[in-house]
C-alpha cells in the first residue's frame, strides 16, 4: 500500500493552542482569558456596508490582488499613518487575513535551504509556513529582560550565509511587546548590511499604547525595498471573522505573491473587501475608541497582577499580558491546566508560542471589565493557594 | 482626564473609584477630586439606573409631545420651559429647531393619565399654541444601550 499522507504535513507539530483548546472545551462553565481576538463586534457602519454590497448583488470574484478601491484606501492609510508610499496597482495585494499573507510571502520568497529567523514567543503560524515553503526555520529566543524585543546582538548571532529572511512580529502576540522607531533602526542596520529580507507582521500596529505614533520598519530608509509588510483588518477594526488582510512590498515580490495567491485562493472574499473600504476610509475614530478601551483594561490587568504579586513586564501593544509564572516550579502547561481544573479559568500556556514561552502564560484582556474582574479574582485565589502550599 | 472619566462613567456609573483610577492610570484621590469638582460644577448632574420597564410588572406609558409656543414679552423660551419642566410628570424638555419649539417627554401609568395631563396642564398654558402627542409603543434602545436580551460572547474559548 502506498503511503497516504505527506511526510511534511504529518511532520508539522500540532498547534499547542489546539491541544489546550480541546481540554478547555470539555470543561463546563469555564471562563476564558484565552482568546486572540477583539471582544468588540465589527462597528456597525462597516457591517452595514457589507450588507449593502450583498443587496447590490456584488457577489462575484474581484481581481486577484483585490478591489482597486480597497488597495487605494490601504495605500492612503499607510501614507497618512506611517508616511510610507506604495503603488496600489503593483505593490499591494489583498489577502485572506494576515495569515494568508504570511504563507504566500514565504512561498514567494523561499528556496530550499533558505534560513528564516523567527523570533519567539510569537504567533504560531510562522514556523509551519516556513517549513511548508521548503525554508529552514531558525528560532531566535526573545528574552524577558529585553522586554521581549529583538536586539541587534541576538539577531547577529543567528545570521548565517544562508539567512534569507527575518520575521519581525511586532507588536507581538503573545507578549504585547512593541519595537520603537529607534530600536527598529538598529535592526535595520544589520538587515541592510547582511543583505536579508524582512517579513514585518504589523497586524497589531493600531493597538499600541506608548502614546507615540506606531513605527513600521518600512519607514526606515533602505528598508521599504526589502520588506514585505503584512497587516489586516482583524485586530484594528474587530473584523476577525471577515478574514481580510493585505501585503505590501516591492513589485517584484508582490507579483509572485499574487501568482501564488491566485492559484490557491483566487481572491479574498468580496463582501469583506467592500466592508473594508469604509473601515479604512471612515474608521480612524472608531479605532481610536477601541484602542483607548483596550489600554484601560491593560492598566487594570497589570495592576491586578501586581496586587497578586505575579511578575509581568509592562507590555505596550496588542491585547495580551505575558506574566512570568516560573516561581511556581511548574511548566506553563501544568500551570494552565491546574488553573483550569481548580478555578475554571482558561489562559494559554506560553510554550504554545515557542519553547522560549515556557515559564509564562498569555492572558488576553479583550474582555469586559466584569469578566476580567471575575477571572482575575479566581487567578488570585489560585496563586494564593499555590503560595500557601509552597511555604 | 475629565473627558476620560466621563466617557467611562457615562456607561458605567457604578464603577468604584479604585477601578476607575486603575483603568485611567490615575491616582484614586485625583479621580475622586475631579468627580467631586464636576458634581459641583453641575457637569455630572446625577447617577441614574437604566430600567427596561417592559420586563417588570409595572405599567408605564411614555409620550413625546411636540409643543408650539409663542414667547411673550418678558417671557422667553427659558421661562416657558420652566413652567413645563416643573411638573413631576415631565421627564425631559428640549428646545428644538424646526417646525415646533419643545419636545416634552411625559411619563404616566396609563394613556389616559398622560392625555389628561396634556389637556389639563400643558395645553392650557398661556404661551402654548398647540400640542401633538405621540405615545411610545416600544423602546429598542435608550441612552446608547440596546434593551433587548444581552449579547453573548460568540467567540471560541481559545484562539491563537
């Protein structure tokens, strides 16, 4: 009998999140702080535009790279927010979420044996996407003492003659870490000198709480031409279920990405694209409102963690905190499982985002104050008990 | 800080000072002081409860009344408004632009009671030219809050 399955598919490690999800689902009455998406519904004016497009019978494919109107809005947004210019006709493609952008970029850029530096803890898809594209993932461990930021020194240690691409996952899921313009400049210096490319996943860029304008590596001279910028509508506009993102980069790369995208996907969902046009055109105020609301909850969660003496560096982006649980001498999974069975609170074990996430848990604060209050109260009780036992 | 305090307590008047201060990243004292100041300046005029009376056994009838008036010498709109809003039955009075002058919200136990108030109290006022009464049949949304069943969290329990 012939082998049925692809060795490469079988060889992919199942997502650690999936595993934990299955446990949580068997637990009745569990409250979760484990969700990686906004708690807001998509603002009504955006949903309404989607409905209107359906009423108008706009139910056909769009061009492979996406609606022209949307690509124009995307480039206008990047111009007004970051001062970076892209040509909507040749340097932009609309994708099915940021995650498709990551996959397609890897497939458009990598040759067998090309090394891709992936800083971790980070989003779960980079490593499998690189493997599926014949690349070789090289894991770079981000450190808590550096506030989970990428440093020049750590990067230099991982670069070899085969290094092709650096994944730049900031603002970061799960740590909430953000890179400033100045810190990005240091990275850019190395990137240019060593002649490598960057996949900059900026999906959380609108959710930064430093008070400063968010920075993109594409702003730095010499970087725009060697960067594929990935972003999308899920986090900023609370549009996760619409599955819509985009990639921008040099025409040469985007052309190949569109080709792969075209054969795999055809085009991103048409309804979502029409809705996204108004999101980007009229949504700035709504985004600011949501940002303020996340920021308030971020402060609340951090202050509660401090009160219960759970060490956590202060994250400045996304909607996660990433407290250090190593003092309990348990693995992240043990901690999360015990918390779930004893207090029925679901958080995500840090090692789901890479081995360097071991010793941490990810808590999402995309929940109402009431939910946060209840869940954090239970975590406090749980920790109190652990500390009591430890004494 | 004032705008931020107001934005939070407009939606959640019962939040305690400690939590409010934490959310805003301010000290409890300064938040408490700011609120006290705003109460004094009558920026914060009260803390009310939003009740969906339909879900209780109490009967309530609410009517919106369009009122046209003629301001008389020595008696501008404000004076007329005062004569209207002093009645306990009157819930709200707004001066309007357009085809009529005041919107008056009246609350009573029965339609009859409301109608009687309009014909006995409101319409006979010297300055009132005419009234048009519209009864509220159903409230869907009030003070920015949708009154039907509360929303469920539709999200999966754990996602990346």
